[in-house]
């Protein structure tokens, strides 16, 4: 069998897998802070006659990504440094691995939650 790889039409992406070490967080609040900083959250403030809802952004709201599973997502190679920088802030409380892969540009456009840079 012969396999040929043509770089034209392909893009380098990174699959990131992480695992939180719950016992290393000082509280549930601190663990939630990690997840909120990564994924963002919806804040609801009750008022007298109505509720006010605000979308608080996280890192993944700011960069194109594709969620694969709860603790697995994919980003373009050029956004990998932002993720590493965020994870390094939590280095003693989480473990993570990154795997580089090549993917067709058209498939990425369909998968990513935001437009990707060409």
C-alpha cells in the first residue's frame, strides 16, 4: 500500500486533552474558576421584576476550536500558544497533552465554532 500526503489543502491543528486533578484544587470555586476561564459561562442576576443574563467569555470563546469531548478540543496551530499560556497558569492542578495532526481546510471550516484564518 502506498500513502501520499499532499500539503495543499491541509492545515496543521492540535488536539488537546486535559485532566483536572480535583484533589489539588483548594475548593470547588477554584476548579470552577479554571473551567469558566476556559469555556466562559452565563451569569444570571435576578432583579425585582426580571432576570438579567450576561455571557462571560472564556478563552475558547476567543479562538476558533472544535469540541471533541468534555476535556478534549482541537485548535489551529497558531492558537496553540494561547492555550498553553492558559494551562501553564494551572500547571500544578491539571495535566494536558497535545497531539499535532493534519486536517483538510474544508473539514476544519465545518468543525470550528468560529471562522479560521486562512
